[in-house]
C-alpha cells in the first residue's frame, strides 16, 4: 500500500509537536558567583518560574547551591520542564548568548529525577555520567556588557538588583613573615599580575627576599576576573602573567613551554579554590627552584568558603586596608564587588524568557550570605572601573 507523503509529513509533524509539548528544556549558564542565589530562587518554585518547587539534581559539589551542574525538573503551566545549568563563568555565559557557542550540560534521563513538584536537593560531588552540547538560552553575569570581553553584543542585559562581593585569599604557609601578608592593594596587585613579586613588597620587611608571591587566577571567561582586573586598575582586557596550581599546590606548566605561567587561568572558581593549599614545601619553578612561595587568588564568596574551609585552609586578605563584611560593602568602605545581570539571547523562546524574567524579579529576594540585594546598598557605581559614590 502506498502512503501519501504529505499525509505522513503531517502525521510526523503532529507527533513531534506532541513530544515537544510533553517535555521542554531551558539552558542556563554563566556566573559561578551567582549560582547559589539562582538555586535558592528556582527552588522557591513560583519565584523561579515553575508551578511549584521542582526536583533537583546537582553535580560537582556536595552542597547543592555550589554545584557546577544543576538540573531542575518540574512543570511550567502544566508542561514538564527541565531547567539545566552549567556554571561556566560570566564571560563564557555572555559569549554563549551572544553567538552560536555550544555549552556542555548534564545529560540525565527524566527517570533519574525524584518526583516532580517535590522538594529535593540531591547534590553529588562527582561529575554527571555524561554531558551534551547545546546552545544557551540565558546566562548570569557579574558584569554589564560595556565591561565585558564580548562587547558589543547581541544579548540583552537585565539588571538583577543584586551585588556580588569578591575577596582575595592566600595559600597557607609557614615561610618567614608570611603572617605579615594581610592585604592586597592596587599597586602590589599589579606587581604580582606582571609575573610575581618578592615577599618584601607585601610584608614591608626588606629582608624578605627568599621567596616570591604569585597571582593564581581565572581564565578570560570569568566575571570574577573581569571585576578584579577592572577594580584594581589592571585593565579588564589586559593579559596578566598568572600561575596555575594542582590540588597538591604544585606549579603547573599550562602552555607546556617551561615557563610555568599563563595569561589564562582556571576555568572554574571551585577548581581555583581547591588548589590554594599549603605551599610551604611546593617548588617555585619560576624564580628560585627551591621550596616555598605564596599564591594569592581572587574568588567569589561561595568559592572563598571552599578555600578557607578544611582541608584547604587558605587565608582571606583585606583589600586596600579594608576587611570584607556585608556592612562594609553596603556603606562603600569595601569596594571589591560587582552587579549581577541576566543576559538573554536574541530571539529567546517564551518559556526561557519566562524563567529569566522570574530570576530577574526574584533573585534579590533569595540571597544567601554570598550576595547582597541592591536595596541594602547606600552606594553605587557604574561598573568595576567606576568610582563608588553614595546614592
């Protein structure tokens, strides 16, 4: 029997519509510093665009809000929906929604989720069993488009009314006068961003010439890096000379050229945080070839919690003589912070747009100790290169 091709095409089309309506996907990426606030917002159910509290599975951390990969399963207007996230960094997110870049997301069957509509928080410290590449619908970013590597951009930036603080931390060490390394200011930051500095610049003791201090940082896909380089006056798009460490505190040779330095850095704030272990016995491959150096890194607060906690035990530093605290940020004393934005792709579909709009509206109401609502601030700034002024 001969089947009319036009009838078959219509039938297949109806079948695909039926399948599409049975389940829909939304893809989110971007800022690692904002992932905890996004997690809190989406798990609030209607605040994140779902009909009720979705089911959750996360990978990359044992704490749900710190997971590198997140998946939320629930209903939106009665249609089963999976919001899948891979927190790749602010600048990576901006690039993703500005072009056709494919990001990797966790690939799990629906059956692996708890029942939709129930409150679950399943966090796994390991990686997902597999990933799948997909274009991104929207992204979180710790910096606006004019302060981005990807500018001009076709993306639309929506202000989340949220402030993301950052901090400097140092590796633990018992080297001479290392306890005097307590602060990072504009000038000594530029010194280590050029490839390292003798400890004496930080300790104030001219005799501290037996070891060096280096900058361990993020790659250019990081919003934390953009804020750090802008705020210190180094320059958002200016290349640094940084180091990378492995989980044992050993210097890596990222470019396999024997230099042990790189203009890039770690792709993840979590990986950077976990590398900031005791470097007393680590070999300085750059200057002396002997044991002992200090690495200073810049982190968002969620990754700082990992760095300062056991077994890493890194130490937080002051910035330009001021300690981080919520009160110091709100009053303008502490100036190392950025605004959070939601970046949407041009032509974003209505389901993804609906979730993005909910995140923009409600992120400030679902903060943790890692973020500050703009409504609490008595100061403002145009961006990481702008002056902090009172409202």
